[in-house]
């Protein structure tokens, strides 16, 4: 998406006009204009020059926001990139200046100046019209019995105020000339008609006999004053643009506050960095740091760019990016992000991402893009805004004609028509959605929840089902030791030392878990045995010699039970651990069993509470995993998910999402490459920040904290934002529905045009202030929402269907023994895929299983025959 800065827009009708003009440019596939940030997002291959020309032809100005921004919001630069890979790219300068320029409040200072000047002349005018004429305040003797002099003075003062606020008239009549009237058109018409009518009355006053005026006949002058005073609207002609300026100023100030979150993110970007050049430390501008540079971060300093720690250790405050207040410990090899604060130790780091590729820049781009895109609900207001102003002008004309036909004087009819023009407010309609989206996106960014689009922010609150990938989302994503069970008369240290001796030589992921556990237990000094003749037996385990007589073995229960005397207590423990979804590794010396070390992918600390929060929000939680049924059931039992689907491949996950979509909108939460299809298929894809680039690119929402509690927070924030949008739209529609008939004179009380202008000014301000109220909401509280509070009641029949009906996924996992290598896998795969109902077979000689994707009826007998015909053992 290319972003542009658009100037000259004043209301939702302007937005509709610009979008209509740009959408006609060849090569533009979609366009979204934000009145709030004066920005425009365009997708497609149209030239920038053509787009800018289209905007200018529509009566506005445009320029590219940032031609050099990175397209990948969080991970455009892989961690392994070196300085050489970036040769020729120039410095690593961040282009936050473009964002700052787009968000800079240029309106408020100008509007304040205009308001002060307007008020100076308007107060004099109001003193004459209100103070003298209505309350009898004194005036200079010259004006005594001189109604013509008073009227001319009012005309001059009103003209000055109108010139001060000439922008309304230039923009308003300019838009009318382009046949795209906007809010400024309503103001300009209302004020100009008031002034023109008053001039007409002034000319009538001039036509009265000069002899009557100059005769000194006090009663005659008083009669003229009484005749024409009530028909002069000079004060209205001046008050209308002045009051609208007040409203515009309040609106600009409140709009500025809605972008505070984005501004604060931009301000986080450090200005300088302490780098190591030619063996010496040198402070340089952060724009001069390139990938591969070595930089130093002292205690209390901000990390200038993303990098990797190569020396030292510290606790780093990442609250600016993740919302978590507890500092995170960093050591050699750990990543650090720009704008985080070093709280304690000294660190030396290597720059891995700079400029627009940093995590901070990605967050800023996401928030900016979210503000530049439209939520679906905003399209309703856009459609109304596109015809609103012409409709109001038509209504005003009808009102004037109607009152004239009803026998009222022309001055009365004009007053009603002018009131209709100035009280109507398309701005409130146009601002109702974008101000809430901007505030909501900002709150999310402060809490480590990044919405890529306004649509994601809206739809997240409407989901009924949450699908969770297990590995890396619910669990930590890497195996760790969970249980140590020793055989009789065997010490725990003896078991760990034997296991360490074998596993330190293995490259299997489970071996790494045992090695890490041993190093942590013995502080990196685990007593080891002198092992020789080490051999890895695929599918079985490990074996080695520790002396000429002693043979050490470790591996699966089946393998060790054939090689050693298995105590009944160990057998029962293995069974129990397997039922819990853990992998028991059994170790033996010669024929004596030493014990069991159980390994599993452990559940994250906050997963259980996160899933509980999701259920309290009235959501149905489904876990997807490629693990076997037993492991999945164990995880599901601990975490409390409503349903689980086991043995599912990436394509299978996408099929599950498609099936779940029958029950309402679905959100998918994942972190890996294999989750990308499901993330794309879901109504809302949610990627955890520690996930792969592919997952983050495929998702609509990114969680910086990789925590399931943040999924619940995202749903809460979306629901609160959506409720705020509904409130804003209700106010905008209600205001116009009530005020237009009131201004037209359909009620006993007849509205003065000045009151109409004041009401119009306050309507937009009210919408902005209501959106700012979102900042007071808590999104990370643990309060349970009932279905009514959630804003969407979940259909009870759908709820029961999901409870009773196991999600049917067209995959099955079967156990097959005898596969020893990739060649064996290829043989089994070919044999199974020749069966008519098998779409795909994915064998694994390491897991001794085959995941089969099928259609129609699953013929197990045919599968068994196909496997056994190739001399492999089918277990089932």
C-alpha cells in the first residue's frame, strides 16, 4: 500500500469525492482516505503522478507520504543479514519524519488565530445587534436615530469576519463548482445567503426618502428601525463562520489527541547511537547506523536499532513495545529492539535491523496503515456522506419554498432555510468511525496488540470461535524435561549423568531437552561418563559403551524393554506418562533399568488463564495440532479448550477453519509457517510476535507478547471500539434526524441560524470526545463478560452443535513400524497414495506414523494391505 498526504479536505463528503476520483485511475485496485490523519492509502500499480493529478482535479492537494518505507511491517530484514548484504542501500536512516509530518497539527494554530481576529470584530457587531438593539446599551451619539448608519456598520463588521474566515467560502464554492458540495459549502451558502438578504434589506432602507431620515423626525427614524431591524441577518452571516471555526478548532484539538498514541510511538525512536568504529566509541545519528555495525547500550540508555547481544547482559524494559512492565533479561545471543530501555548492565550488540526495518518502525507502520484503512462499518457513513450535502441543500430550498407558500414572509422562510444549511453536520458522520479506529489502534499498540487494518479491529469483536494452534501458541514450542523417575536403588544424579552421556552426542530435539536440563541442574558442570562406540538407532534409541563391560542404552520403552529387565513400576509409570501426552525416555545400563526421563512440549504459563478468559468472553475455543490423539487430549484436558483436532496437517487446519466458519466468524491464532493457510482462511488471523515472518505476513493482528491473554485483550478492545463506533454513528444520525426538522421550523420553537451554527460546531467535537473516552477503558482486566455485554449473543443451537459434534477433519494418523530412512518413507507414501480415497500421505520414520489426508470413506483394510505389501508392519 502506498500512502499519500491529502490536504484541503474538511468533511466526509470530501473523503467520498477523493476516493471516487482516485478509484477511477487505471491501475488502482482499492483506495481508502482518512479524514482524521489527512492520509490516503492506495493499492495497485497506478503511477503516483496519475493519482496525485486525480486528487488535484477533484479540488484537493496530495503528495507521497514516504517513498522509501519498508513493506514488511515487522520482519523485513532477516536476522542473518550482514552489512555486505546491504551494500549500496545507503544508511539505515528511519523515515519517521514523514509520519510526524502527516500527523503534525497545522490546523489548530491557524484556527486559533482566525478565531481571535473573528472574535474581536464579532464582539463589536454583537454589541450593536444584541447589546444596543435588544438591551439598550449606549452607542456614540452619531448613531442616535440613525438606523442606516447602524446597518452599514453591521455590514462592514460582518464582511470583515467573513473575509477572515474566507477559507470556508473558497473551499465551499470551489467544491460546488466541481459538483461535489461539502460541509464548507453548507457554511458558505448559509452565511452568504444571510449576508445577501441583509444587503437587500439595507438597499431597501436606502430607498426610503432621505427627507424622512434627515428631517430629524425621531418617530420616523424609529419607525424605519422597527420596520427593518428584524430582517437584518448581518450578525448571523458573521456568527456562522465564527462559530464553525470554534467547532473546527475543538475538533482539530480532539482529533490531535486521538493520534497521541501514534505520536508517542514516533517519539520513542532514539535520535543517536553509540557505535564502535575503528576500535573507538563514537556517537552518531541513528540514521547513520547500518546493518552489521556494533553499538553499545549503557544502563539507562535506549536501544537505537534492532540487534543481537554479542557481549554483556542486562534487564531490558520492553514496555514501550509490548506493554509489559517487567524488564526482560538479555544475554549473549538474545535480540534487542529499538526504543527499549537498558535498565541495568552494559551491552554490546550487532545491528540486525535498522531504519524502516526495526520492530518499532513496523509497529508505527501497522498503526498508521490501520488508520488509513476503513472498517466495513465506515462504508455506511461514507455512502450517506456522499449524498448528504446535496440532500441538505435540496431540503433547505424545499423549506424556503414551503414557508413562502404557507404565507410566511421571505425573511422568515430564509431564516429557516439558512438554519437547515448550517445545522446539518456531515463531519460527525465522517469522523464517527475513523476517530474510534485510531484511538483503538493506539490503545492496542500501547498494549502490544497490533491491528493491521481497521477491518481487523472491527471483525475481531464479532468472532464466535477461536482456533488455536497448539505448538508455540498454547505450548512453548520446544521440548523440556517434565518428570524424573528413578528405578529402585538408583539415584537421580546417576540417572541424569547416564542420560547426559548419551544425549550430548545426539542431535535429536528430545536430546537437547535432556542436555539443557542437566546443564541447568548442575550449573553447566554435569558429571559425565567416558562414552565410546556411540550409535544412534533411528526409531529406537541410543547406545554406547562406558567400559569394556558396561553398555549404556536409552530410548523408547519398546526398545529398552527388549534390551533390559523392565520393572513393573517403570512400566506403569511409562503408561501414565504417555496418557499425559509426555514422551518417556527409558535408560538402562547393561540389563538394569536406571529410570525414566519424561520430555514434553510444556504449556505456557499464561495459556490456561488466556483460554479461560476467551471462554468467559463467550467464545468457543478449539485447539488444532499435528500431534496424536492421546497427546492432544492430554493438553486439552489441562488447558480447558472446548474441542481439539489431532493429527492435522497445514491443509487440514485450513479445512477445519472452513468447517468452523459454518458457526460464525472464526479467528485463528498461530505462529508457524504451517499456520499461514489457516490464518489466511480465517475471518481474522492472529499471529504471535515470536512467530515466523510468513505467519506475521498472513495475519491481520500481531501480538508482540506471544501471550494468549492478549488474544482476549484484542477481542475486548475490538468490542469496546465497535460499541464506541455505534455510539458515534447513532449520535451523528440522531443529531441530523432531530436537528434538521427543528431547524426547518416543524416544531413550535423556531431556531435562530446562529444557534444552528453552534449546534453544528459541537456535534463533531462530541464525536471526537466520545472516541477519546476509549482511553479510559481497561482491556486487560479479567472480568468475565456475559454474552449480552459482549455485544453479540451466541446462538445456543450453534453452541450445542459444537459441543456435540466432533469437528470432522479428513485426516487420520496411523502407526507404521519398520521405516528406517527417507527411502522407506517414499515407498510407503507411494503405496498409500495409489489408493483411490487417499489424497496425500505424509510418513515419518522418526515418529513411526503416517498422516493420511483422504476424501470419502476411510478404508482401513486397504491401508493395512498397502503397507504390509511393502513389508512394513501396520499397527493401526
